C-alpha cells in the first residue's frame, strides 16, 4: 500500500527542532498508521517513545506516557547520571526506573508542577527524543495538560507528535480545548483519500471509483476493502466483491467504536443505518427512540465519533455505505425490526410517501401485507414516472421474497413480465420468470401472458430468437381467448429482421396478428400491430410505405400509445438507415426521442442510440463514435444483444481507420450477439469479410462471404446485402469465378428491383463496375456513378472507395486528368474522415503521376507550390463559389475544377474544402489584403 499524500510534509515538520506536530483525522483516517511509520522512520540514534491513549472509566494520571517511558528503560540507563535531583519526584510514578532515578525529592512546591518539569527533563535527556502520542482525544486530563506544557516549553532535543479526532468547534462547558492554543509548530488534517490515490493502490481507475464510493475514501476502510479483495484476480469480480464485502477487522473496529459511545448515540447511528438515506434530526429521533431532550447530544456524539456526516440544513447520514452496512449488520434482530417498523410509519406519514422505501422497511420488519401493498404502489409510481427498471427491481424482489401468497405471487409475476419489456432486462429476471413457468402452479392466462412477454424479451434483447419464438408459440394456445394478447404475441414475430426464417414467414405472422386484432379496442395493441406492419414494409424497402408514415399520430395523448408510436419511429429509422435514407432516419429518431422526452424508456433509448451510432459511422460523423459506442455497450450490458449495434459501429470505424485487429475483434463480438437481427448479422459478416480481404486471406474471406450470402438468400431480403455484395464480388473475381460473380449480381439486382433502397442500388452499380474491370472505360464510368450515388446518401467512405476504383481504371487508360481528379477526390474524402492509410495510398499514386522532375512537353512543374490555375480556383472556392460556378467563370469543366481544388488542398495541407476562407488563404499564400476580392 502506498503512503498517504501528507507523508512527506509530516516528516519534514517532525525533523524541525522543537517540533510539536498535531495530526487530526476521523476514525479510520490513518492516524495510527502514520504515527507508526514515523517511529520506524526515525534515525537509529533517536529515542522513540510511543504512547497510546485509551478511554478508561478511572484513568491513571499520565498513564499513557508513563507506560511508554517504562518500556524505554535501556535507553535511559546510559544517561541516567545526568538527571537532576528533580527527577526523583518520578519514583512513585515510575518504580520500574528506581535504579536510574535520583533519590526522592523533598522539595516544596506543587507536586504536579514538579512532575511536569521532571518528565520534560527525562524526555529531553537524550540528544533527540521523539514522543508519539496516539488518540489524544481519549487521554486523561493530566496527560493532555502535560502535552500542553511540552508545547509551551519546547526543547530542540524533543519532538512531539500527537494524533486525535477533530474536536467540537464549540466544546461542551467544562471541557478543555485541544489541540494546544500555542506551541504547535504544524497542524495536519488527514482528509479522505482521493480516487487517484486509491487507483495507485489497486491499479484500476474503475475499481478505485467503486471502492472510493463505498468507503468515502476513509483510509482505514479503503485499506480493509483492498486487503479483502487482494486475492481476486478478475477485475469485474473484484468490483462486485468491493461493493458488498464487510472486512472482519473493520467490522470489529467499528463495533468497538460504537460500544464506546453513549446508548443514545449508538441508537441514533443505528437509526441512520436503517433509514439508509439522509434524514433530519426529528426523523432520526423517531426511528431511534431517542427523546427530544437527548437528540442534540446524541447527534453531537455521533458526529464527533465520525459515524455521521452533517450535510447542512438539519440533514445527516452515515459517513459511507461501508460504515452503514457494518453498523446495520451489527444491530440485533428484534431491535432492527422495530427500527424498520418505525421508519415505515414515519415515511408513510409524510406529505409525499416514498412507496419503494416504505415497502422495503415493511419487508425488513417482516410485515408481509404492508410490504405487498406498498410494493404495488411503488411499481405504479415507477411506471408513471417512466422508470421501468425500478419497477422491475421492485417486482423481482417481492417475487423472490419468502412467504408471499400464491395469488399475490402470480399477480406480481405477470406484472413483472409486462413491465420488463420496457426496460433493459438482465439474465436474473429472465431466469426468475423461467423458474415461475417451470415450478409454479399458474392459471392458464397468467402462464400464457408470462410466456408471451418472456418470448418478446428473448427476441428483442437477448437475441435468442428460436427460444423466444418457442415461448410465444406455447403462449398462443393459452391465450386463445385473449385476442389482444394473442395479437401482440403474433406481432412480435412479424418483423422481417427477426431471425433466420424467410421474410414471407414473418409477414404471415403479421397477417395473423392483424386478423386477431380485428374488433378489439385496446388502442396500444392496435398501435403495436399497425407499427409492425409499417416497420415491416420499411424493412423490405417498400416504396409505398412513405404514405403510411405520414398517417402516424404526431402527439398521442395516451402514454402507452405514445411509447408505441415512438417505437414505430425508431423501427422506421432503423430500417431507413439500412436502406440508405440517412437524413430521413435522423429525422425519425428525433421524433421518437421527442415523444418519450419526459420518460425514462431504457429499451427504446438503447434502440435509438444504436441506430444513431450506425448512421454516424455510415455518414462519416466519427468524432464521438468510440465514446458513445462504449457508453451504450456499458449501459445495456456486454452480453445483451443490444450491445451488437455499438460493437458493430466500433468495428466499422476501426476498419475504416486502418485498425484491422481491433475491427475484427469487434465484428466477431457483434456477430455473436446479433443472432436475432438479420441485418446486423449481415453487416457483421461484411465487416469480418472486409478485414480478411484486406489481409489477403481469400479462402477465409470467401467462406464467410458465402455463408453470409446463403443466410440472406434464405431470408430473401437482398436490401440488407449492400455491404457484403461488393466484397463478395471482389473475392469471386480474385478467385477467377467471373461467371458465378455475374450470376450473383444478377440475383442481387433482381432481389432489389423496385425497392426504395438507395444504398443497395449504389452497391449494385459498384458490383457492375467490378464485373466490367476488363473494360476500363466502362468500369470507370460505373465506378464514377457509384461514387456519386454513395456521395448522395451520404456514405463518404464508400464513395471514396468508388472514386479510387475509378482512378485505377483511368490509370489503365492513361487518362491523366480524370485519374488525378478521381484520386484527388478519394484522397480528400479519406483525409477528411481521418482514414489516413487510405489517403496516403491515393497520395502515392498522385505523387507518382505529378512528379515535377518528369518533363511534360514544356509544361512547368510547380512541386508543392500552387500553380497559377490552382491558385485562381482555390481563391474562388474560398468565396463559397460552387464547382459549377467556378467552371463557368473560368471556362473549365466541373471535373477539372474538382481536380484543381483537390491538389490545392493537398499542397496547403488542409483536410477539406470546408475550412477554406479568404483570411486563411491570405495567411497561407502571403497575399495582400485585397488579393482575394476581385
């Protein structure tokens, strides 16, 4: 364990002549450890006297100091002859040193004053003595007076260091003041450790934050927890243990400290631990049973002893969660139950009863009926406030509790299955409901509804499509008479992206859901079925879906319907993004978020954030992708199928930045979690294939590509193959399988015919260009068309790739102007994205073709300087003229203008045209002020 941050300064002050150093700190702050280190740190020729004070019912005057002096007999022997007759008055106090002390003193005067002087003489007999006195707050008054005397009469041969808890700012009448008002040379207060210091101890910032939060940074508590988790190798296990462990040594220490306080103080601290949150003095008095006449003194005692924190405005809480847990576990059972009963009654009488807390106290008090009643109130409140995760936690806790009647348990289990679909579900909740279905005696309707909702969660959040479908299919027989529930279950299976079954099967489920919903009045179910019909049409890129979207309710009054409409917009955004309608998708996401702005809907928010990440990666908005993706993965849990989306975003971003190893790792992790979503799996296939193809591993790349194509072929929705198709065609051509590649592209073209999927159509043009590589002029035109299509989406990385392919064709044709334009466009886009590996590859081609040392039939080479034409074009671009406007003004083609701008940006080392300004050019080109205005 590392030393406290104050250590160097304390050592420095103790080394000063005639030092009197006061160290203060709350219990557990590390005072005793610090004094122990000081004793070990002293040089060998020093005498170190270590005294520790203890609270005694009948203390011996000077007891701690006398006990410490007796232990140093050997040290005094060498210098005993130098003692004056005054030291003889110590014989009655130190009989163990009789042989060293002068004869008894028969002098007049105050015996107490003589003892002070004699003790000071003994302590200063040696060339350097260090007196360390711990826990001075527990010392007898004579010892404290002796220390005040030593502070007032310093000696260069004596250094005194004391430790104590901070005293009251206004001591009670009759109490003496500590520390001494004069003679103190240095005063240190040991504050709680900072997170950075804890991180040095455990080697992990995240683990340090957990420990600091639980211990409040109190050094003793931190040390105890660190020691308790020292043998745990796995960091996540260590974090979990750090949040629950009660170290035995710490527990014993706290129990001893609490036993030393007054009964009223101990009861008050126990009440604060039972309440579990900050509370006022009246609340603490009521729960503890301390009367109004004793509450102030009990509070002062608890604060002085370091058990409570004063938060201001009559609010107090236990100093740290660890201390609260330790105190709580030490309370005897009957007294703990009584305190919980008092707490429940206190909270229920408030103007705004905290139902969840009241339910908790009734549960801990063993009051079953009240626990069930208040849990129902708390769940209703959590759902009304838009906190489904809180509702799920409450319901799970009540179901797992002992003694719940069968009817109540069934009711809560059904409610849990309903509410969990709105939150982020963990494995524990899923297992709880599976246990209920397997082991409990349930009514048919309850069993069917639990199965239905469990199936929805398994499909939507766990990625277990087959298991989820099986649960829903089993539920259908139990819900034959419940048409609303039946329609909801069928609608869950209806979205085309769900599972590996053909789209046609998904749509058959949808038809059955619509049939079941006819005649019902449940507006939420009707909205859910209508939403899935609309989402299904968007997922297959049906051109007619746009008219239906316009009919969606703008601001439904019902919260349930509002959530359904929000989900619809998220599903539409998700599907629109896969189709390549990125601006529209962003608009839908904004609408979805507006609808649930005042609610906390973890599941819907995670879906929206995942779709937003995918759009950011596709459109080149990479600045926040890594931060947002990791935050989302942490929020939903790294084992949830919802984590596939952020992992996929990280994979594509890493790949496009040239980080292949991390890209493959993220693609593999995303693929493992994306089993419930066909488009996510297709994208993960494409990512893995892209990495393998970049690494020239054609065999492995083809195996994956072939498997991915078969999956999409079975699904029969080719619009989701837009990322995979160009990669597969490249591999097939490299494998000399041109005929099979043409057949595949024809199949793809037929599959997307009539679909409103601009991304898929851009990919089809790119594939046609790849097939035409043997005819460079035709291929170049197709690649240019693909680049324009990708730019229009926008999908800049794909556009740059198409431009680069077009440039390679122009290189074959030796078309200097067009190849420079294509490669310059690609390089500029890559560089703007930060894809520097790709940008440098294009730059190398441009450098080879633009080498100024190569004669060009009299044309002058300008090297890294701008040519007159480049200078002219870039000045006009800085005035925000478009390429077409510049071309018209200078009688050039728009492509030539683009080439000149690309070259100029490269020579000026500018990332994109967006940063061009007249002021910037005046600086870079050393122009006079009026040169840019014509």
